[in-house]
C-alpha cells in the first residue's frame, strides 16, 4: 500500500506550502507519539480530564423490541459532550511537544471546536476556530462554550457556510501561521497523515468496547454501528474490529430528506471518487467534478466527503454503509430519549435510526453496539424547531 493511502483513497493533494508542516507532523507521529512519556501524559488526560473509560450501557427496552442485545458505547459522557476530545487532547499535547503555541481548528456541529478550545485551555495554547456561518446560528450554545473557553470563533461566509468552507479557511490560516500553529484537524480525513493520526487517537473507543464486551458477555459484538460524516467516531470504533471476521461493521450516512435528488451527506452511497481537502475519497460532485452542497439535520454530518479509510472499507466490502434520513434520525432521537432515558446527539441518532429501521439485517439474539458519539444538548433548538413545527411537541 502506498504511504498515506488506504487502497486507492487518501494521499496528500496539497499546495507545496503545506508540505513542511505535514512532514513535521509525520515526524512527530513517528518520534513523539509512541514514546512512554507522551503516552503516559495522554492517558492521564484521557482518564482524569476527559473521563475515560466510558461505560457500555445496555438498552433493555429497545433490546426487547428489536430481538437483539442493544448496547451503547457512551462517548456522550466524555467531558465536552462527545468523542471529539479523544482527538483534541492527543493533538494538542502533540503540538505542545512540537513547540507550537497555538491551535487552529474547523468545526461543524461545534463539538470539535469546544473540545479543541478545552484542550487548548488545559494545555496553555491559544485557539482559533473557523465555523460556517450557518452552523454558527444552528449551534449557538457551542459557540458560546468555545468563547467561554477562550477560543476566537471566526464565522465563514463563503460557499454553503458549513463544515466544508470552515475547513478551507482553516487550511489557509495554517499556511500563514504554520511556524507557531498546529492544525487540530477534527475528523479522520484530509491529507496524510491526518486520517491515520485521528484514527489512532480515536481507536480508544473500539479498544475499550472490545474489552468491555469480553468482560460483560464473554464474546465480541456481532455488529458495531456508528454514524459517518468525516468519520472519526466511526473509524475509532471500527478499526480495532477490522480483522475480526465475526464482527459486522455498519456505518450510517445522512440521507437528508430522502427524496430523489435531495441534498444529502452520503458520499459513499451516492457520490463518486474525487479530490477534496487534500485527499482522494468519495465525494458528492456533479458531472463536471464540482462539489455539490451537502445537507443533514445534524451539523456534524453535513459534509460532502468522507475519510479515505471509510471509502476503502466500503470499496472492499469489509464495512457496509447504510443511510438514515432526517426524519428517521429525529424518530430515533425520540425513541432513545423516551424508552431509555438517554438524549443522543442528532449525529448519533442516525446510527440508531439505521438499527431501528433495519431489524431484518440485525443478528437475531446477537449483540449490537451503537457508538453514541455525543449527547443532544447542542441540538435542542433544532429538535424544538422541527418537532414543534410538526406538532409532535406541545
């Protein structure tokens, strides 16, 4: 396999000006990341600042309805409210070891921005966060949290004013500030080595799940399920199980409204190979190769591409990538809230929606683990607006 590639996907499609910091980061991953000193400090941060390990929670009511043993990996219980902090603590600590004094990040749902700001505050680094202007409005609580944590939040007015455009601006900023600043990339995508770095920092999710399943039920899960936007929570769950043939792997993309021709965020299912943000991957694009607008009710899945390792796992058939619509995600959101007392993020609700709507594809009587990548606090305004409009809440 070529360096930086997963099959035909991946690579470093970037301006020459970005090659020096990418090489510097690759050297740090080789020389600093595996060291005992670094790993001990990161482990302490994950345990005593972020709150690892996270529980594996059984869902008795939904399990009885589905005819399987349904479990949730509770990344929603981490500090800052989502899996993102696994990655930001690792990258922020690595940046500090590299002698950087600042972080720049992009964010869609705002969770990566909050997690980056928290890591920066903890480790004494400055923080700049780019966020699409549309997402600034629909994720206002997270914008406030970032500012309270000391981050400078810069709204992006170009393009669709969402995650894709925030990434573009963050990359431009990094080119100009690379001597002092590390780009804390938020998902397992982008130019090499980011897909590998983010995956390795998020694999704590899957490693814990393996150990917890073996301890609780004496076997590996029959199926693991996670939502996929860029794909960091999913690859963190999936990668430790890739070599276990008995474990079925299911990623769930956002199908938008589900109507023919609608905007969506399902490039593996509905896209074609192309280059975006420094990587060859599956993209939503027109016949001329122009990137099409993406859409999801969940801001964190609203992205026209996907991490290259997911594109590869889909291409070779090791993972199956399904879809869930906005309405299905909202129904799953309510189902988990009312039947199990857990309020999920709308991103995670897509993964649960696939499980609830594909009972015939579940292993009857088997063990299914859904990665609950985040909690739903940030989505209250979206949920209120949609469910009040549709008359489902009084």
